[in-house]
C-alpha cells in the first residue's frame, strides 16, 4: 500500500453493497470490507464504519423460522415503516454480532453506536457523541454506527437520516474526518442512472455540488432509503465541513485501500471549506429538516461574499415550520443551500416580517429579538 493520503476516515457501507440487492447479508462482501478496515487500522488510519444491513439481516433471521407468507402478512398488518423497525430490532444485534466475530479474528475491538438525528441536533448530545467517538478511536477501537431504526420514526419527517448516507456525513463532521467514503454498488455519480442508460458517463471530480445536482436520482432498491440524491446531499455536507467525499463501487478489489492511498476511484467531491470551529460543525449537523428560508439574489451574495447577517428584507419565502433557536438552512432563488444558522424568529414570525426593514420588526410583531433573522456569528456558509 502506497503512502496514505488520509488519516481519519469514515466509511459508509450501503444496503445494496452488503446484501447484493438480495434480502440477506452477503458475508463475502462483509468479510472483504472488514479485511480492508483491518489493514487501514494496522497502518495507523483512524476508521469509523457506518453500516446498513440491519433490516435485511432481520428479514433473513425471520425467514429461518417463519414462512414467507407469515412474514408478508405481518408486514401488511403492521405497516411498512413500523415493520422496518421490527426487522431492524431483530437484525441489528445479529449484524453487530457478525462484525464482532470478523474483527475478533484480527484481535481488533469494536464498539456499537446507534444514533438518531435528534441525538445530534441537541448541542449537548452532539458533544457527548463526539467525545465518545474520539475516545474510542484513541483507544484503538473501531466504532460501528447505524441509525437507531427502532426509535427513528419514518412518519416524522426530519427524524431519520436516509439509508445512512446523511448519518455518515454527520459522523464525518462530528469527528473532523478528512475523508468520507460511501460504498455501494454504483461506481460513482453519473450523468444519468447507469442501470437505465448505457450512455451514462461517470463524473470523476466535483468541485461544487450545485453544479451536478441535476444528475442525482432516488433509491431503486426496496431495502434501502437513499439513492444518489441522498449521497449527493451527504457529499455536500462533508465538503462543507472540510472533508473530501468519495462515492464508489464497494465491490471493486481493495477499493477502500486504493481510495485512502489517494487513487482516483469513483466520484471525488473536493472540500469547500476548512478549519470550521466546533460550534459551526454542530450547526451543520443540527440543520432542521422540516423548514428553511429562501432569500433573494442580493441577500445570497451578501451572505457568501460579505460575511453579512441575514436581515428580513432579503427573505423571499418560508418553507415549512421551525421555532426560534433551531438551526435552519438558507437557500437562494435556485433552491441551492448557501448557508445554515441559528434562527432568531419562529417561521410564523418571519412570514410576517420578511421583505420588511429591520426597524419595523417590533411594530409588526409586537416584540423584537434583534434586527437579524440569522446573525453572522451564528451562521456557517456553504
């Protein structure tokens, strides 16, 4: 293995990689992944694994003792979302047991961490997670993370991550990783879905994610919840927090070792910022998924180039609902995310004052929490 290009790496192993698009765990692929992680660990790379596969493992366990017809009836009566939670609760312990058995062969300890978005959105929770993960790394333990599907309700938009793509980027942000690798069964970002279009071309390098957003598509696999849309959003968040992100085919021989050595494999997303302070990193991780603000061209330009606060006059629309003190994203008129920050007013208040001068806030609302909707000191720019 050549000289290492990265020292702290978060690896996301997707559902399609770990199952081969079947309804059970592919042990050959899992063992290959573990072997590569062990190699990196032994040469001094700090690795964290975000793994999918709990739902597929749970279904596999059930089918050993129950007929398919019985399982299908249970899924129908319970509902798709809740039944995924049932399968995850069965499969997560078995999935972790499989990883433990494989890593034990190399005398490398591992630790499990199950997270929800709310765990990270809370500032104290964020700091506790960061402290725990960094302590595990310092002890030579490989953290294995997954979404806590049992308590992360799909019906509550914004409470779930989405096939662990978002979770992996948030973990990358939390631990200050310099590389995020998302492994699946697709060779990277293409100009169209290569499964449907034989003329689809691989995009090897992306400097700004907004230039390739039109090439993303959703999940085509019933066992997963991600797709290229989720991966692109994850790459954007990782890049904004100062990490390189790579989307690659996890079935390729030694793909992880090659990427960490600096070889160009799949699609590479370059960092768009560096040296974010801890509070800014938390803001990136805590963005409310239920609402955002859209601003005009002048406001977007002022945020990005002049380090300005966001004032009511620049806001054009309010999407969804949020409350004062939450972290929301700010979008331009093309619906591209340009910033995130702690909002000083509820969404309902902003609907009343948007487009107005800051001096009129108290007259309109009957109260005043400051002239800024988001102060520049409480904001991070993408």
